């Protein structure tokens, strides 16, 4: 982590470190959401189950 603002001498206290970590996680999540959106494949007509799996219903 060669970024200047992440160097130990630039971090004032534990609260500041926590705030930086939260901000970095927010940015990482935003980046991953964009990446996921570019590669997402959607299942039409699916029913999501309680355990988080998907059950694809086939129309006959």
C-alpha cells in the first residue's frame, strides 16, 4: 500500500483508521458491483428459495 494517505505517519488515531477502512470498503464494493453488473446473467422465471438458491420454473 504505497498510497501516501495510508502511511502510518498520516493516520491520526484509531477512529481515523476505522473511517479510512470504511471508505475503502465502500469504494471496493462499488467497483465490484460495476464488475458484477457487466458480467451478470439473469435467470428469468426463477423463484428464490429460503436458503438462497434458485429454482428455475419451466413453463410447459
